């Protein structure tokens, strides 16, 4: 069996799942930044933390959350300031190791959320019909906010079905709901910066992740 054709305009998640051997009830979210030691680890672990808070399920209803870097520091630990940011939110930073972004990561992902537009373009340039399921994090948040949650499958139908519908709806809106500025979709790199700047980036990421997780699960954050 061959991999999904990178040249096709339509990505078929069922074909991808057959190629990779993934169970059909799994939905993979891949966060991408540059080194995979600052922004994408923060986003990965904040997303996991929020999903656990909403669903109370260690498997998050079939959602798998991962990260990688376009120039990833393979095997590297998370930056200490990134760990401190996660601790501020009560999220778990343990057990993380950096990864370089590979074709297999893109093939397996049902949704790719990048830190910047350049990262998004790099993911799309890898092929694998990734365009319809690759967004910057802030772009996806903006699109998700415009989607009527009543048009999505209810949680009773499973989080995976709801997540797939959410990605399709966001992709359909992309050409109609543009960013107010070019910078609005960017999460800037805090690498090498002092802890206060890391915390400001952590706040940006948290504010972007929260509505996405609410839309994915249909469950608002606890007050």
C-alpha cells in the first residue's frame, strides 16, 4: 500500500489511518514551532492539561497531542523557562523530549497547529495534502470562535467525530475570515528571553488554546 498522494487536493483521513495503522477512533493534534523546546512544548502540554480538565480521561476521548520542530532539537529537554510557564498553569512538563519534524508526523496528524505562518508554510510544503488541516494556532482559534458549536456533532457522538468536523468547518472559513493584521496569527519565539517574556508568550498560548479545547470537547473551562 502506498502513502496518501501528496499531490491530491483532498486529504482523506481514513486512507491516512489505514496507511499508518492508527486506530480509526484516534485524532492526532500536532503542534509545530522551530526548535521544539519552547513554544510547541508549552502548547502541547497546555492542550493536554486543558483536555484532561474538560474530559477527566487520560486518553482524552481519543485525542493524541504531540509536538515537533522544523529545526527540532532531537532528544533535547524543554527550556527551563518553558517548564516554569507550565508550572504557572499547573500543567505537567515531565518526560518531554524534543523532536525534529518528520514526514511521518505530518502524515499521522489530523490537525497541525503552528506557531507562525512560516511554520505553517513549511508543513504544507512537505506535501501529504496537509493544507486543509494545517493552521497557525491563533488562526485556528480565530476561525473556531466563528463556528456555531451547535453545528458540530455532540460530545455523545465522540470527541473524535467532533474534532474532525471542527477542522472541516475551520478550513471552509479560512478564505472568508482573514486576520486583522499579518502579526495577529504569530506566536513569537521566546528562546533565550527572560522569564517575564516567556510568561507573556505562555499567556498568549493559553488564551489561544482555551477556546480550541472548548470547541473540541464541547465543555467550557472550569471557573
